[in-house]
C-alpha cells in the first residue's frame, strides 16, 4: 500500500465518491439491522425472548462501543496516521500488530470479568427481570461475550482500512454480525431464540475479523509481526494511554443510555422492550450518519493536524456543524411528527399490537429530537481525538450523565418511559454544548491564527 497516496486521499474533505461509498455500505448494514429487528418483533413481540436478547445485546453493545469500538478508533487513527505520514509503512504495520495483540489480551480479561459478574450486573440494571428470566439473561450474555474480543480486533483492522482510504469494506463488514444472526431465523422459538441470536452474533464477529485481515493482506497493509523497537513501544504506550482516557469518556457517555435503559428495566420487562424498540431506529440513524460522514472526519482531522493545518480546523468544525443543523433539524422534527405512522408501518405484525405501537411512538417522538445535537457533538468529539485531547471528552460526558440522572429518575415516575427519553435528549444537548465549548476554549492555543 502506498501510504503517500493514502495521505493525499485524506488531504481534503472526503470526496463525494467516498461519502457515497460509505453511505451505500452503511445503508446495507442498516437494512440488515432493521430486518433483524422486524424479525424479532414479528416472532417474539415484547415477550420474554425479545426482552432477553435485547437486554443481553444492550450490554454487549455498550461494552463494544466503549472498550472495543469508538475508544480504539479514536486512539489508534491519529498515531497510525502520524507513522504513515512519514512513509514508515512497516512501523505503522508493526504498531498495529502489537497494539492489536495487547488489546485482544485486555478484552479477553474484560470478557471473563463480565461473565463472572453478570448475575450481579443484571440484578442492578434489569431488576424488572425475575427468576428464570434472570438466569436466561445471564446465560445469553455469556454466550455473546466472545463477540467482544472479535469486535475489538476487527476495530483495529477497520481503523487501518479507514486510515489508508479503503472505506467501502471498512463500513460494510459490520453487516456480517446481524446477517449471521438473521440467518438463524428458522431455529428461533420461545425457548432458545435468544441463544440462537447470541451465537449468530459471535459467528459474525469472528467472520468479520478474518475477512478484514484477508483484505489487508491483499493490499499489503496487514499487521506486520516484528520485534518492537523503542519507537514502536512508545507508540503502543501512547495508544493505550489515549485509549484508556477515551474509553473512560466512552463509558461515561454510553452510561447515559445505559442508565436510561436500566431505569426503564426497573419499571418492568415490558418497559425495557418499549424503550429498546423506541430507540432502535433513532440509534440506527445516528450510527448510519456517524458511519457515513463523521467517522470519515477523524482521518481527515488527523491529517490536518499532522500537516500543521490547524489554522483552518476550527472553521471546518463550524462549517460542518452548520450544515448538520440545517439538514438534520427539519428531519428530526418531521420524524417526531410522524412517529405514530412509522412505528405502525414497521412493527405492527404478529405479536406486536397497536397498543404496543402507540406506546413506542410516544417514546420515539421525544428521543429523535436529539439527532442533530448528537451528530454535532460527535464532530467535536472527533476533533478532540485528532488533537489527542481526552480530558474534555471525560468532563463533557460526566456532566451530561449527571444531568441525565437528575432529570430521568423523577421524570420516569411522572411520565413513565417517555420521561426517560426526554431526559436522554436533554443530556445529549448538554454533552454536545460542553464538547463545543471545550474546543472553543482551546482554539486560541491549539488553533493559532484563528
């Protein structure tokens, strides 16, 4: 792989072709996820198997997003780009090998800890599940834990692909997880449906890792095994330092959703399912937007920083943020107004009733209002990543989590699940504002000449 070409690729904002490639790949992923969600709703409704899988998958999604997904990406890309910028392709490949191996060992330990403590964990965050339902929840979660390791290794390989400009496969490969889960549909039933889904996701994560490694070998950019010299060891230590701070920030920001899901689960198992169904499409939409555009900005921001182009970086953030608001505010308002119709069209089949749809729509209506704020917050987050500043991410996430708890706990008692969705939207607004203020406060020092 010609690393000079990859640097030239990211010299300007991602091209229309790159964005369309990412959009198609993310769209395929989104369609498969929606089909999986509809299949679960049709087969299980808001019953025990649906709630069990959703609760287990929620915990694994939380773990992958905070310790094997976004945290890896945010810490890895700036260092990899810096090594590749100097045409030290072997150094970049050696760094990815040692960083990936150490990450894999850490995730293995984390998976064992989660497996051992899952009975206590679910008594806290899913107290509305009782008796045998709790036991099934623990079993399904333990079945899914190997996904954490596969996802972590795949995250490193995806970060390499994005850093060298291979966008399509990097964005499409996550679709293997829900696709493998959906492939088990004929085996789903009211006794082991959640277990079959869990096994499908594990198989998808392992298949994704193998496919990505094979693709990198074809482009001569696969992780390279070599002894670490002092420079590579320093880069690995820098990666884990940045990773640890970024992971803490991701834990805190993800705890906003985790806390709200737990508050819903404390009301009842059905309220857990309602909150899950109501937030699934908005979360998928935000993941799609993040995949298509915002994640493409981290290599761009990183190259901008490494090239010394800090003068215009602040203006890039403002420019992108302006267009996010212009485009997404009307879409969010339209979605909120049509939530009843949308939920009925998508979900009212089989065991999912009209009464279920009305409840889900009321929650979704309040939740979707956060979409433009969330996207702008992620743009600011990626600029902080590129500048290798982790503390502003921690402070912004901690403040937003505190606001969420202060609002969500009383609101859930007064308004039920819709109150929880309202609290989440307020917390995201605080989070995005704090990240923006963090960049504003540093622009004179980090972005001279602005």
